C-alpha cells in the first residue's frame, strides 16, 4: 500500500476515534475501563497480564483501573484455579450493563452519522468493518511496546 493511502486511512481512523470519544457523556467510563470491560466481555475471565498484553501494556499500568472497576462492582476478582497465587478477573452483570450503556452512546452517534451517508457508502463501510478488525488483530500491531 502506498504512503498516501496509509496516511489517509490513519487520519480517518484517528478522527473517527476522536469523534466517538467526544460523543460520550461527561460521566462515561474512561477508555482504559472500557478496554478492560470490553476484553472481559469478549474473552471471559482473564488474568491481569492477559488483559494488559491485549492492550500492549503492563499489568501494573492497569492496577488502578482494576481496583476502581472492582470497587464499583463492575469486575470481580478470584483466585486462579491453576495457580492460587494469581488472580483472575471477570466482568459482573453490572459491568456488562455499564459497558452496554457506554457503547450505546457511541452507537447512537454512529447511527446518526451513518444516516448522512448514501447506501453505497454504507455498503463500503459494511465491507470495511471486518477488514479493520483484521488489521487491529495483525501481529505487527501487537509487537511494539
């Protein structure tokens, strides 16, 4: 892919991410909290290390986030069945509800924005969505600290 295409995709993705963040209410969950809850919702109970690695972070960088989510009753902490010295984090029903509410705000903004597009443009985005997922899962994106 040529440099101009890469730059155009990057600009579009970054701008869309900013707009989605801006569409959230003042009391919304932080991006880090949404990331943790989203990971647990998609992958089930996981170690702090697994969650951090998925976001290219160290578990220590998310310690405060884990503590706050647990204090708010959005995640639970239990001993690992494999290694009793380790813990496993899981999303609670309240955590699922909070994540759903947070996502709903962005979904409403996206639905309104999509309404301004033509049918062909919406079709292109339907095709692009799985490609963006594949790009985000590409190993090169996970190799850098």
